[in-house]
C-alpha cells in the first residue's frame, strides 16, 4: 500500500470505531440456542424468564426430558411431539430448561397474579379458551405449567390482559371478539364493548389493544387509531379521546404503547401515554409493496381535560418495536422492521438500531445496532439488573432456518449506556431493603455508593409485564418519594420512602425496586407490593 492509501485506511478505521463508540449501548449474545423462538416472554421474581411459543409449530430445537412427550390428538401439526414449546431461561447461568405446555398458546395473553404466579390465557384451536398457570420456583426447581379446567367464556386469540386492583385479571378483545371478561369470572359473564367492534376495520388493526390501568381506577384502551376511558365495573365509556394522526397502531399494523412513569410528585395523578410506530394500513393486505412503516409517536396526557396528541418523529421508521420502560424513566424502543407489517413473511428491512426516548426532553437517541434481526414474534423485557432481554423472531409459519429473516433461537441482552463500567463509580447498590411494601406505609432502604453522593437517590418500582407482539401487557413504572439520604458510614446511606397508597396506583404483585443515583441505576431487588 502507498502512504496515502494507508492514511485513508487509518482514517476509515478510526471513523468506523468512532461511529461504533458514538452510538450508546451494546448487544451481547447470551445463549446461542434457546430451543424455541419466544413469542411470549415474562420475567419471574425468581430471576428466571418464561419463554413461550405456540405448540402446533412442529418439533422445536429442544426436547422434553425424562422421555416425556405430548400426545395431543387435537394438535394441528404433530399428535405425538417430544419437543418443548416453552422453556425457562435462568438469568444467572444463561441456560434453559424445557417446560411442558399442552394446548395451543399461539398469540395468547397473560399477566402475573398478586402471588407471583403467571396466569396465561387463550391461544388458538384447542387452546382458545384455556387458562394456564406457571408458579415460578428457584432456578434448579421443577416448576412447570399447569393447565386449568376452567374455561374462558370467549376464546381469546390476540387479547390483552391487565391485573386489576382487586387481584382479578381482565382480558380484553381478541380476533373478532368484541367483549371483555374477568378471570376468575365470578358469574359476571362477558361484557360487550362496542369500541372493539368499531375499531375492527377491513384489515382488523385492533388486535392486542393497548390497555393501561389509570390511577383513577379506569382503563385507558387504545385500538387502531382510537382510544377510550372505560369504567369496567359499569361497562361505561366515560371518555373518547381524539384520533391519533397517521397510521393504525395495532395488529397487524404493529405499533406499541407505554404509560409513561407515574410520579409521586403529582400524587400519581398525571398520566401520559406514548404510542410509537405502526404500519401503513395497506401494508398487510399488500405485502409485495413493502410499504414504509410509521415514523411517528403520539404522546398524550390522558388525564388532562384537554387531552390531545403531540406528534413526535422518530429517527427511523419502525413497526413491531417493543417499548420498554427503563429505571431511568426513559423508554427503549427496540426490535421491529422498517417496511411491511406483522404477519408471516410480511416485513423487511429490520430496524437493527434501538432508539432511546427521554420523556423530559422528548428527544430520541439512536443506540448501537444489533446484528440480529428481531421482527415478527420477538420480545424485549427489562431484567432486574437493568439490561433488556431480547428473544425470539419468527416470521414463518414453522421453524425455518434458511433464507431471509430465518427463525431466530439466539437470546441477546441490550445493555444501555448506563451499564457501562465508566458509570460504576456512581452506581448505587442496595445494602438493606424491605421485601414487602405495604400500601400507604413508609419504608427505609440502605444504599451504598462506590464514591461520593452527587445527587438525590431515586427509587423506581417496575412491574413485570407479559410481552408479546411488540406490546408489554401490564407494564407500569412508579417513581417513589425519597427523603434526603442520611449518612450511615463510609458511602452508606439510609433513605426513607413511601409505598404507593393503593392497589389502583400499583396492583398487588412482585415488582423490581431499582435504586438510581445521578441517572445511573443499580441492580433492583424484588419487592411484594401488597395490602
Ligand atoms: C429430539 O429427539 C428426537 C427423537 O429422539 C431426535 O431425533 C432429535 O434430534 C432430538 N432433538 C434435539 C434438538 O435434541
Ligand atoms: C397463586 O394463585 C393461583 C390462583 O389462585 C394458584 O393457582 C397458585 O397455586 C398460587 N401460587 C402460589 C405460589 O401460591
Ligand atoms: C421501505 O419504505 C421506504 C419508505 O416508504 C421506501 O422508500 C423503501 O423503498 C421501502 N423499502 C423496500 C425494501 O421496499
Ligand atoms: C388545549 O389543547 C390545545 C392543543 O394542544 C391548546 O392549544 C390549548 O391551549 C389547550 N387549552 C387549554 C385550556 O389547556
Ligand atoms: C411517611 O413519611 C412521611 C414523610 O416523612 C410522613 O409525612 C408520613 O406521616 C409517614 N407516614 C406513615 C404512615 O408513617
Ligand atoms: C469525595 O468527597 C470528599 C469530601 O468532600 C472529597 O475530599 C473527595 O475528593 C471526594 N471524592 C471524589 C472521588 O470526588
């Protein structure tokens, strides 16, 4: 090489490395083969993660153990199947253990009960009306799925669940199902909801409605481009919100939604909803066109009398993006594609760079890219240490490991920049915390810091959602009040705080409690929020 060529090469290399370091965060592969592509994912309070696919997808890449097989005469694909369709991922060891699921869980819904058991509802075919439970156990335990004899009143395929303040689960909608019902049902029956019918257009666009339990006890429900405030006790629509500009946002158009963190500073009374991405309405019926995905988010203060959508532009187009509430109060938008829609072989141009949204500034920041496309049937879940677990992606009817966008069995984690070791000098860690937070009661936490205290300590409560189809059912976050830290001894501090004062603000269950110092979160601890 001549000298100028060497210089050009050096310049190119340094630009490349500059670009690589300029984008914050990083992806790491945790496991090369989880055996299944997780369509539904939920983190348990034993630091394990339930991965769940559908059952009628043919043999997976992980077999059941101890000679167990599934003999289900109703299974569409294999009546005798010795492979697993659900596995339990252990966060500490990055390993999986096969779980046994009997009936079809395809496009089902779920929520954790107050006692930490995952309740999972519906699916397709023989699983349409099923209720299943997974009571988690210590890693190394033998806990497994239990299928209940109780049946849902309506089949629920593409429904959304939410844990209610009284410990029941409400399950809402589904494919051409315009009702909601409660589990347990207590003889109440199902309730017709005209809104679900009205938002079901010629290409549907209203499956997996976005549901947020507001601190006034009502449900905010968004489907297609419309949203309402529902009193589910009386089946009364209290409010109808303005239509969101732009594309439809629900299946198969595939946007996502979060309720931005609730804050003690306003008595948990101000609620903003953020809905990002979606697809051109014609993308699903015309997959050959690979129409560009939505590039907008809508942000609306749904507790305002004068609620209206503030529209924001994302750095890139995206459908099938997962939105994850981080302990910093930011929203990570990750996974998905830039063209097409949800559905088999219906998307292209994967969106490999996550973006970080900061609510206080309404700014988006592009994050470092993954090398692995995560499109249809992929998931993203916050882990107790602040990483985001990324699993799944299967845009095919069966496991297909060749061609474009093959079925993806690798498991990754995205570590936001706050986890960089350069931030360790100010990372807080818990020394002592309660394991139970009782509504309305104060508590104290002891925190240690590697260096000096340079800002207030924050305490953040994060629920554990059931994530599927780019939407995390039951995801919520609360910012708790925190006193001035009292110095105990060398870099150890005690702070006092108050648990939420009602189950309407934070339904009972296991939450991750994060300490945050100067925008840097430490590893959370599990707390049971209860009466
Ligand atoms: C599962 O068991 C079947 C039958 O013994 C075998 O053919 C297959 O290779 C096994 N699959 C895996 C992933 O171990
Ligand atoms: C939690 O409650 C469910 C539903 O009542 C029950 O099936 C399950 O066994 C309970 N789990 C534990 C750990 O108590
Ligand atoms: C994706 O959408 C963009 C924006 O509409 C368009 O310019 C591009 O051609 C599309 N890509 C493909 C592969 O169709
Ligand atoms: C209501 O919202 C609109 C649009 O954001 C704004 O122009 C108007 O000033 C608001 N009115 C009140 C009373 O807040
Ligand atoms: C909790 O702490 C706050 C602030 O110090 C105090 O006003 C309140 O009375 C305390 N509540 C209880 C139940 O102790
Ligand atoms: C911590 O605070 C002490 C006392 O103010 C100061 O002497 C020391 O330099 C500080 N350490 C760091 C790492 O800033």
